[in-house]
């Protein structure tokens, strides 16, 4: 007991006795640094959540895409990923920041390391020409700048509706192909039938 109780006056022995009694009841506190780090790791959040979120992606200072989601959940695991649920809308922009295409779906999941995004649940993509793609699942690879699917797809153009399984396109949906076409419906012929 150095310093604090030293020289408190004539009752110093009484104070020292009380202090010793109090201190003897307290447990010692010596922690192993490894235990402290392990405890701190447990406190780190493994999930981040947000509602009504808007995310902008840019390349060389130009906004290329805007993503809006009702709910976002980011899982901070070894293979981190983000889930977008309750409705997702993505708008792609050209170099003048004019919308070039849109994508809407009920759900999406994006893996941070590979940057692959899997879009599901009533996926609708509309390009600048007004052509519309409908499918239940689409995979977007922003590194290769492509979208593709191995599911059934329907593409509506100004003149026809194309059906098939499997699909590949650039991410703007300006150039595309159906891998296994199953049929074509000419809209103008169909509209003329009473």
C-alpha cells in the first residue's frame, strides 16, 4: 500500500485496515492477451443490416450502376456476401449517366470475393430498346460484364416473343442469345388474329 494511504493522519492504521479488508475481497484481474483477443472477436458483428438502401457503383469516377433494395443483410464471414431482399432494382447507366437498362427482382445475393451476383424471383430486365427479359434466375458477372442463366427465359422484342432455356448477354442486355431456343411467337401476326 504505497502512496494512497501513506500519511493520512492519526487514523491511518484504521484506514489501512479498511482498505486491506476491501481489497482482499476483490479477485485479481490478470488476463492472458490471447483470451482478450478471443473475447474481442466474439463481440465483432458478423451481420450488418439496412433497410431502404441505395448503393452506387462507379468506375473511374463515373457512376455505372445504382442498386436499390428494400432490405440488405451483409454477412461478414470468411466468404462474405450480401443479401438483397424484399425487392431489388438495378439501373445501369451509360457514360453520360443516362439509364441504359434496368433489372428488377425479388431477391439477390452478391459474393464479395468473386463479385458474382445471383438474382432470383421474378427477374425482369429491360434494355434501352424496350426489349424485356423474364426469367426466374440470372447470374451477373461484373468482372466479365455479362449476365447469363441456365433457366427458362422469355424475351419480348417489338415484333416477337422468344422462348428457350439458357441465356447469355452483355450486362446492358443490348446483345444477347438464347442457348436452347424453343420457339418464337410473332407479335404482329398474333395481334391480327381476331
